[in-house]
C-alpha cells in the first residue's frame, strides 16, 4: 500500500522537527571534540566512545578532523532512518 500525499507531508514534518542541528553539531565538534560531544549529540554513542579511546593512540585527532566533513552525512542518514521508521509505522497503522 502506498502512502498518501498527506502521509508523506506528515512524515517530512516529523523528520524536520526531530532533525539534529548542524550548527550545534559543529559547535560541539569545535569546542568539545576532544570528548566526542558531537558524536554523542548525533546519537553515535559507540563511535564516540571508540573515538575517545583512539585519542590515546593519536588516531582520534585525525578522526576528529574527518568528522568535520562527515557531520552533514550523519545528519542526513539519521533523517533517512527516521523517514523509513515513520513510513513503516504509518503502513502498519493502515
């Protein structure tokens, strides 16, 4: 069963309301990157802990720099996951 236009609008509104702020993620990355606050904020708990551990071996600093470029894709992946979950919930509701 296909979702109606109203259902799709509803899903996009829910995704927009729960989407993480890139500005907040970058501020956390810049000021608290040494404790992986940006990854915790983005819901990436496992990689945040791994990143903190990797700072002991200096790999974490390279990873911290790479995160500058990864933050937008992490936010979009999270939004795509939410779209999928909300659409599945709506399909089961019918």
